[in-house]
């Protein structure tokens, strides 16, 4: 029986609730397809700071290094986001170091509005057009998030004696080339044009980005159509005509923002799974695109679709288990098709008995996994 070792980082806020459901579904996949998933749990983020005095302890690093794949829940929360030592905060002390450790430069974020929950979208049906099926590809280890910083606490002064702070934005040729290749490959596979998003009217790094992306297209992917679009236009186009997009390529910060807008057009960030990958080494981690949702943590109301979908991406991408991943997607589709909704995507037409909790959603998906038919 094939066995897969997964490091599970449940994280903070709703993280433990939604990772529990993803494990429930993975176990159902294991039973159906005679596979063994073994889990090693590790503290990461705020919970790790509380228990071990560091958001990314060495023991967690060892568990992640030894695993076949990493499934991560969201981290952070108000208690940690204002810790005086910036490097002890979850983003700076855990999330960015995790990305750096495995050089996970490619963040794949599917923004897919399933037909059966189309009315969860805040957009009018005529705006949704042919529907929403976008793969947003965000560069994840470069740009302004990883550049040199001057923190307010350093009390730095400029030449006029003014107190200032700094975030440097820098991209190198190899950084842009490798993410462009990932995006063009995906566009070719999906037979879709690639929308290259940029801010070249203002930013030197965007002008550089466009030069390199254009060169990659010309020399390696001449058959894939590329459309350049300013990030501000793209923000508008996503709500006025989202069905024009198939694959979008975004740098780190612009991608952070527009992928959350993707969750907005679906109606919930809880519908946003993601994979953070280094396709060259195969290393990566799988996490929802959203945060720890402190406003609903501990209430068993969060939508675990994002975490379960991230687990399905892990099955397909890391383990090559496409049929098993398809079973998970089909099982989730059936839950929506049967009329069930988590609370945040209910509509006035959703009957009370169809509004389900986090754990009920997971139960339904796990039951469906055992029933759905998937091709070989
Ligand atoms: P958030 O994404 O946690 O929540 C934004 C809104 O979406 C909230 O109303 C929340 O209830 C809702 N939401 C998010 N996920 C949901 C789900 N699965 N089901 C139903 N509703 C859901 O953003 P925030 O509140 O700005 O951030 C909270 C914390 O998360 C912050 O500390 C932030 O730094 C952190 N964060 C972590 C990650 C990560 O771990 N990769 C990513 C983004 C934010």
C-alpha cells in the first residue's frame, strides 16, 4: 500500500478547524484508493510562538524537511501581529522564512466559481458571463516582501532629518524567467491566453518584468498568446468582466492583493485553495489563500473548502494522484450540488437545514468521496 508522509501545520485561528476537515477527507481518499497518509503535526505561527517562543521552531523545520509534502493552515492574529519584535510575528518570522526555505516561488491560486453556488458571488449574473475559472499565478519569493527594509523602530532619518521607513522592491532576471515559464506552461496546458499583470507605467521593476516575460514568450512559448494589463485595470476588469481571464501572471504584492479580490468575486475567501511550489525541486506547501479569520475562529462555521481544495492540489501536484484529487473535487461539487452551504455563502434561498458547519461540510465531502465515480 502506497504511503505518504505529510507534515501538518494547523496554524492559528480557524486553521486547526479546517485542517481537521482536510485530514478527514484525505483519510476517506486513503480508504477508497488503498493509500496510507501519515501525519506529523507541528506548531507554526502564533501557536508556535506561544508554546516554543518562536513562530517557526527548529522542531517544525525538521518535520517539514522530512515530509513528502506540507499541508499548512493559515497563521496570525491580532495577538501576534503587533509583537514588538517584528521577527517574532507570524508573517516575518514564519511564513516568509517557510517560503524562503523551500524557495516556493510559484503560488497557484485557482479562482473558480462552481455553477451550483454561482449566486454566492456578489456580481450580477450578467457580469459573470461564461463563468469564472481563473488560475492566478503569483510570484512568491521576490519583490517588495523580500526586499531590504528599514523599520519604523530603527528611527532612521533621511538627509533632511525626516523619520522614514523603506521597503525595497527588486526582481532579478532568473526570478522573473522561472515564474514566467510556470505561467506560460499553465496557459498552454489550458489553451488560454496569459494575462501578464504589471504596473510598468510607474515601476522600474514592472518594466523589467515585462521585458523578461516578453522574451520568455518569444523564445520559448511563441504559440501562447500574451496580453499585458495594468494592475489597476485588472482590478476593475475582475469585477466587470471576470470571464475574460484564464491564466494571470502576477508579481508578489500585486498577486497578494488581486488573489484576495478573486475570493471577493467568488463570494468568500473560504473558496480559495492554493499551492506554493518550487516546480524545479518538487518541494512545496499547500495552504488556503486566506488568513486565520480570527473573527470566526473556534465557532465551527468556517468554510473548509479552501483547505480541502489545497489538499486536493497536494494529491495531484506532489503525489501525482490525479484520480484521487478528482474524487475530492467531485465530492465537494456534489456537496454544493446537493444544496449545502457554509454560513458565509448562504443566500436568502438557502433552506436552514442546508446550512452546514465546518465539520458537517467535512463529513459530507468525506462521505461523497467514498461514493463518487472517477475515471481511471
Ligand atoms: P482573513 O483572510 O483571515 O479574513 C478575511 C475575511 O474572510 C474575514 O471576514 C473572515 O472571516 C473571512 N474568511 C477567511 N477565511 C474564511 C473561511 N475559510 N470561511 C469563511 N470565511 C472566511 O484576513 P484578515 O482577517 O485580514 O487576517 C487575519 C490574520 O491572518 C492576520 O493575522 C493576517 O496577517 C493573517 N494572514 C495569514 C495568511 C497565511 O497564513 N498565509 C494569509 C493572509 C493573512
